[in-house]
């Protein structure tokens, strides 16, 4: 319900890894467009954020975007890794902040059984700034993201349980606004369910 965000996204495979290793990696593009649908006068401060949301002065202030190239490789039937540079863009930010945040992320997945995997992810913003809505006591530095989780699969579902310092549901929320420090105890617990349909 945060900001009543409406997300539209697309994921396109550009290259696919082959069994013969003639193509050794996968390359995928992921992008989204998010519309912030909350009322113009609403400025919310969720308990997990230190600052208010940037103001909505014009219609275009409601828009944000995220683009990412995902380079991945499956090294064996059990182990795979990925590297993903990205850019997050917000039309409305606070004074002193860039509208764009560039970041890189590294992730890995290891199957400990046919149905269970361990996942890890680290994301490092390349921009450095302090998020400050004008209330100095609440100003905080942008922090990298860290996540550790487990995935349990069935024939039709995938369940994920993970610990992370990211709070947002959209990637640009996390890359642009995260002030939680995982290693200082700012940890949130997440749970997702994916339903697989075979037609």
C-alpha cells in the first residue's frame, strides 16, 4: 500500500546459455515503469523509512523507472550466479539528490536438495548521498542491500523465505531510498509464493 504504487514491467531474454557452452551465459533485460497513485496531499512516513516521500508538485513527479541487465551463468545442476548493473530513476527527489542511482548487484543460488535452494544477494549503489527530507535529525546515508533466503519448490509452486534490509516492493524503491543497514540489525523478513502454470 506504500504510495499506492502501480507497477508495469517487462523481462526479455537476449542471450541463452547452451548445454554445449557455445553460449556460456544468459543475458536478460528487465525494466519497469511505476506510477505513484497516492493523493497529492498525502506524505506518508512508513515505520521502516526515516524520511517522508518526496512531494508531488506536478503530474510527472509520480513516475519512476528501473532498467537492469542481468548476466547469469549456471555452473552446474546445483550452482548458478548472476551479475546485474542497473539504473533507477525518479522524477521527484529531495534537494541534493540525483534523479538517477546506478548500482551493481551480485547473486547466487545453490541447491542443497532437489526441492530446496539457498539464495544470496548483494546490491551496491554507486551513488553516495544522504537522504534528507529537510528534517536533519532523520537524515541517513544510502546503504547497500543484502539478502539471504531459502527457496522450497513443488511441482506447481515455489516458496521463498528470506531476511533482507530492503523494504520496498519495487527495485527502484530499494536502490534509491534504502537506509537500513543489514549488519547493524536493520533486518526485515520476507515471504513470497510463485504459482507455475503449464499450458
